[in-house]
């Protein structure tokens, strides 16, 4: 199913790929697939509320006919709409349903303005959709130089997306579609994509770690202060016994990306009351400041070595005031780390992806790192392979933090050599992930892979956490058998002499004309010289 879904999405992208770059066309496809999801989900709910069989009403077209019939009766219409709003949180007029518009596209009667009206109605009527379709700019000249050409472009896209069954398959189909489009964008758009997309296997590993020991909680809260597309937060529920009882808190600076995250949460069935997200600057102003402001897990992949103000007033900020120094203006890595750590519950676990420099850089970063180590806050350091993330080939580290520990040792795992190489990107396999997670659980020494360093050992290293200081992955080369090599050289020389001898005999037996005499004698002299 995944391959077929990706094929259809890729085909729909073909109609846009020549007109705009990936960072733009993914907004159209994600917006439309999101709208289709809302529309198809509503129709499925209509069949359920009408007490009809999903087997009988097994296509959006049949479901839409039933919906039209129920809406035509003024007595049932009001109740049906009220119940849809109560259970789903929204309603959509029949003539604005995705499949109705797609059928018009197939008959070449589709009008772009109808889709525009559908978006406006949904986002103005229901607060949770406010702004979510702003990046689907149906008036953009990139879709076509005039309204007719724009109409044709979107008509073709609607036809192709109409064949995507977003509800009727096992597994997280819409999540897979979303991830495929994000990864396509990430591949084509390069650097910018890394800001909001964490490769699935890295996200999966972090989710397993932050839920360890908390799997049975009746209620679970997760916070991602640099949430990007929201995928890190969403993965957490895969490892909980009560996945429907998760409260998601997230913040994102980029408005387009913030909207994508909101879509992603809705697409994954997160109810409005469980979704607490904000479009804002994480470092410049603390959020959340109202209860709850600490969480069972904090999970982060912030922009690496970003700039921030590092204004002196932040020295009084409760997020940073315990550490003596502020992260430097040119590298906000520790500012992000301390912000996330401040919002972690005493019983929680935090995982953050950062560049290796945070492990050993000095000055202010060295002061902050020392304080974290003295407090026992750093629980584990995991060295990841290079070239895992879109847009950057640098190796990264995942730092695990906890509060109120009774020991100050640190587990080091060097997983930098465990990956499979694919075309442009290195990938982690399920086995690679399992090895990291089980090593993390066992927290013991494994030669050339893991080491539990005591606080004294770290102190001796002047609080430098560079992984090779603690995990020696050096492989000694095998001793060379010089006698065997000597014998092989001797054998090769003998073989060479035998071949030359044969060649001399062959040349000597040749019949040749007087003018070739000089050349033949020259050739024979060469071999005589070689044999000496």
C-alpha cells in the first residue's frame, strides 16, 4: 500500500514540479490531501450516524449521495450538522466535498473559486483550521499565467489525489503520505528541510527512550519547543499503553511549518483539547508559563548552531539563571537544551539532537556543560552516524537528560558506524535502533560501543564529553606476515622470468626481413638485461 500511495502522490506532484520548487508544491499537495482527509472522514461519519452499512456505502461517491439526501430534508439537516460538529469538530457543505470537486474536475467543469470558497468557509468557521490553507495559494501565477491555466493545473492534481484512499487501509496511511511528501520536499529542497523534518528512525529511537519506564501512565504529556512538522511528538504515542491519552505541547517559529504541524496532529487523530501548540519564538519568550509547564517527556531537534540575542537580561530568566553563563550569540544550542530541560518533570526524560560541538566546545558552553554534569543532569550521550539528516552531512549526537538523579555517571554510546548507505542519505535500520535502545536500557560497558563514565573520569577529562575519549573504537590492523609476502614476491619474479624466457624463444624463432633485424636485436637485449 505504501508504494502505491507514494506513486499517486508523486504523480500528483508531477503537475506542479515543473512550475515551482519542492518547498512550494508540497504546500499544495499537503493542503489538498489534508482537505481530502477531512472530507472523507466526514462522509464516513455520516454513514455511521445514519445507521447505514459501511459495506453498502463503500465509496465517497455513494457516501456523498447519502449525505446530499440527508441534507435535503430540513428536519434531519440541522441535527446531522450539529452532530457532525459535536463529534468531528467541523462540517463541510455537500458541494464543497473533495470528491464532489474532484468529480467536477473529471468532467472538466471544476471552478477554482469553489475550492477557494471551501477553504475560506472551513478556516473561518472553525478556529482549529484558521490559517491552515493560507499556503495553498490558488491565485499564484506559478500555477498558470491566467485563471484558466490555474484551473487546469489544480484540475489535474484533484483527479490524481481523488484516487488516494486516505481512510480505508490498515496502518497510518495519511501519516505515511505526509511523511513521504515531507521527505520528498526535504530531498529536493535540501538545507531548509532539516529545520522541520527528523528522519523517522531517529525519531523512533528518541520516542522509545523518552517513554522508557513511563509506558503505563494513564495520562502522558510531551513537549517539543522546536516542533517542526510535529513528527517527533507523534512518535511518542507508539510506545505508550494509553496512546489516546497524550497531551501534545509544541511551539514553532516558522508559520508555514507551524501550520503543517497542526495539520499533522489533526491528520493523526489528535483531538483539539489534547493539542496545545503555539506559533512563536521559543528562546526570546518562555512558553508555556501556565500550568502545565513541565512534561513527562521533552523531545527536540532544534536548528543547529542558530543565532539568538543572548541578551544579558536572560541571566535573570529562570530557564538559564542557574548555569552562570548564556549560550553564545552565534550558537544557541545550549539555550535550546536548557529551555527544554527547564520544562521537564522531575520524573521525566528529555532527548535532544545537537551537533557534536556541544560536547567539547569551551568558553560559555564549557561552563554550562560543567554545571549540567555537576548536577547529574546528563544521563547519556549517543553518537549518531554522519549524513542522517536532510541538508547537513555532519554527525550529530542525541543527549538524554534527567532530573534529581542520585549518581552523576554518564553512559556513552558510539553508534556512528551502524547504518546502511543509501543514495544520498545514510539510514538507520530497525536493528541499529534496537541495539542503541537495548544498550541504553542495560547501561553497561560494551567494548568499542558503550562505556559508563564515572563523574571522576569526566572531571579528569576537564568535563569534555567528546565520545572518543570514552569509547575507543580503534581497530588494530592485523599483523602482516612478511615471510609469506616475501615468498609471494619470489614466486611472481620466477613466473616473470619464465614468461620472458618463453617470449625470447618465440621472438628468436621468427622469420624476419633484414630491415627488422635492428628492432629484433633490441627487443632481445631488453629481455637479456631483465634476466641478469
